[in-house]
C-alpha cells in the first residue's frame, strides 16, 4: 500500500533508479505531440489565397432560407430585413422561414407582417435541432432545391445565394460558409474572433484542400433540400453541427467550404460570457468524445478516412486547453528534471508557429496584436469551464436522483392509500 501512495512523493519521481518519470514524460509528450503535429500540417495547407472553383450556374435554383431564433426576436427581425434588402438573387427564387422559439408577442406580430413563413415549435423549451425538424415537417422534399440555415444574428454578403447556387449546380450538396465575428469591441471578443478564424483556416480551408470535408459551424450552412429533408428527422442531441456532420459522413457526403461567402455573427465580449458559452459547448463535447472512442476503430477498419478524421478531431483537446496542458507539462518537467524539458518548449514553439500561420489577414489580425494580453484569461476560462461543467453534472445527477426518490415515495404512498 505504501508503494501506491509513493507516487505522490516528488522524490519518488526523481529517483535515478526509478524510470517512471521518463516513461510518464514520453507518454504525455506523445499524446500531446499528435494533435500539435496534426494542427501544424493543417496550418501549412491553409496558407495561400482561396480561389473559387465554381463557374456561373446555368440554372437558378430555389432556396429555403431558414433563420433559427431563441427569445431574441428583434435581432432576427433586423437580420431578415438586412437579408431581404441586400441579396441580389432573384426574389421569386427563395423564401424565408423562421423557427421562432419563446418570442415575445410583439416580435411575433412584427414577423407576421413580414414576407416570411413562421413556424413555432410545439415545445416551449426545445433545442435548435428540434426547432429545425419542426420546420422541415412543413415542407415536401421536392419543394426547394437547397436549404440555408442561419442563426438569428447572422448577416451574410449580398451574393451569398448566387455563390451557393453556382456550387450546388456543380455538384455540392453540403456547403459551409465563412462565418466571421462582427463585434470586435473588446479584447475578449477579438480573441474569440481570432480563435474562430484559426478554426476556419485549419478545420475548413485546410481540410478541403487536403480532400477532407469542411467542419460545420452550426449556421451559415447550405444543404441539398431533399437530402436534408431525409436526414433532419434522425438528427439527435442539441448540437446541430455535430449531428449533421455525423449524418453526412456516414453517407460519405463531402462538405465544401466557401471562404468568400462571408457571414457575420456576434461573439461573447466578456470572460464570463465566454465561460458560459464554453460550458454549453462542453455538454456536447463530452458525449462526442465517448462516441468517437467507440466508433473510431470501426471507421478506420472500413477505410472511412473522412469520418475517421472527424472522430479524431472530437478526441482532441481544444486549442486553449492544449496550450494549457503543454505549458503545465513543460513547467512540471522542468521542476522535476530540466534535462527532459527541452522537447516541451520545442513543442510549445511549434504550436505557437502553427497558430501564427493560421492567423487571418485583415482587421482581426490587426486587433489581435493589441488584445493578446487577454489570452491567459481565455486559457484559464477554458480550463476552468471543465471543472464547472463537472460540478454542474454532479449537481444535476443529485437533483435527478432526488426527483426519482420523491416519485418512488409518492407511488408507494398512493398504493398504501
């Protein structure tokens, strides 16, 4: 028993007759080196300007433009007005629909006066996936050619539908647009925007250049209407992008990324808002990790490389968490045995170069240089969100257990009566 507890003693790790430190160091380095190497390769492929490969279409397809909104009715009203006023696509070739969840009555009245189809889900509390499923039930598979999905705050470029139309005519059944942050008002918002742009370059632009599907982001997405109509009823969970990615990759459907189709959205501007957003993201991340662990060996054996890469991504730690883990390991190994620490600082240098290569051009890049001081705050918030999510999970489990106990006691009392 004493041998087991000796691992908590620093002297045990530093004992020259014990190679446990070297083994642990090698294992940790390998586990963290793999995602860093993957990100570095993707960053290399992301270099260079994007060129649209799709010629003008000879057919003008019909679109259903779907806005999903939760509570914030005024935001979606502004977004729809902007879309209707700015799009250069023929007006008779697209319709606008709204999945309206928990909207105030005054906002619903305003929407009713606009040229949009409103669908109110039959559940007051529902996920984005469920709201979209409710909308798709209102339409037949052949009613439109493509469906485009936006969040309530999205503002897209005027030629978006025309560019989607060209790509669809050339054979693209799933397309992810280039989502960018609109509100670069605080250092946290700028770092959030920078993180999203790095994601765009690594997981979307680089992936499609390597021959793999682009990652979905949950909005500014376009799909073949009949295909989406077929897939929508079987989507599960609260994360639309992960559910849709799984459904598409199971059928070997390629997702294109169109960098020039820019869609502006709003990001959290404070550390508290970012942490709350992270906790929401972690709800789906944990279940995705378990799913990936189960499915990855099977997909590799079947040779489903696109699907396998997606599952591998879900097993990777987030970029901020990856940085935090490498820094902690570098400091820890330096304190225990400095001679083993050089490779950790080399790995930290590689990941820094990786993110510098994937940095976007333009306004985000300019403002990033003045906002980098806030990076430790986001790294800490990213790490802390895991602990917050863990305690929330335990608290939820206790509540569920208490409710079940109360229900059981109530049933027993009824039987006695």
